[in-house]
C-alpha cells in the first residue's frame, strides 16, 4: 500500500499548495488553468483509449459497458446527487471540478494497474509515476477550485485500495491479467474524455452517470469465467 499512500499524500500536498496559489491568481488566469485541465483531460482520455483498444479481445464491450452503465447511473441519478451534495458545501464549480479530478486521478491506467502490480509483484513504479502526475494536477485543480479538491485524495485511496486488495486476494486469477485491465482502461479513457468536454464547457455529458460502466467488464469476465 506504500505506493497508494504516497499517491494520496501527493494529492493532499498539491491541493494545499494550489489553494494557496489561488489567492494570487486573477479570474482570467483561473480560466486558463480551468481550460488547461479540460484540454489535458481530453488528451489523456484519447491516449488511454487509443493505446488500449487495439489490445482488446472484445472491441464492442466498451460500447455495451457505456450503454448499460449509463442507463444504470441515470436511473440512480449519480451525477445529479453528487453535484447537489458537493454544491451545498462548495458551490457548483467545485462540484464539477471535484468530479473531474476524481475521474482523472482514479480511472487512468496507472491508477488501476498500479495497485494490482504493487499487490502482486511489489513494484510501485506505476503508482510513483501516477503520484507525480497527480501532484501537479491537484495543484492546478486546487488553484482553480480551492482546497475542496483535497477530498479527491480519499476517493483515490479507496479506489486504489480496492484494486490492491483485489490483487492480494486473487493474485493468480487470470481475470487480473491483461485483457480485463485493458477493457477497464478503455472505458476509463472515454470517461476522462467526457470529463474534458465538460471542463471545456463544450458538452455536459453528466459523466458520473456513466461510472457504473466500469463494473460491466468486471461482471463480464466473472460470468465468462463460469463457462
């Protein structure tokens, strides 16, 4: 868990530093940072998607995942409930920023593969790399939205902790090798891209409603493993 702890600490530090910088930034500079995060989200989303799609053994699975996950998330109104809860504490801007930050921190390839590698091989390289990226990203987000971005650290710790425990419990399982991780990364890339569109104010795709899509590949491989 050392890599996850370091990653979490980097987000906390970055959030504090960024929130302090915010006081000296004018609105136009905060807008620049806001759009920088939008462009970065789109770039990371496209990169994650294009790198992993050629490795997929089920190229249509991500489409089914987004469709099923989107319907489930909309029925539960995950996006609306999360934004309403966060907006009560920090405003609508923080709600959008925190959701985008959580997606960037959590659904990237490093944040999924990293804790599994840490659990199965003891290699924290991916997590340390991710921690460095998240340190800079959290500084930029906090400079735009404030110290509330630090809440993303708790989300990341639980997220990576889940995959770490999964790796410990099923280190020899073929489900954790290769293709399921690819499928999760493909769906994650689309979610990051969607977040970028929202940050750039091009289209609010209500990204959080699609979060259940990440469960569909897991269920698919679990069912597939029974036959």
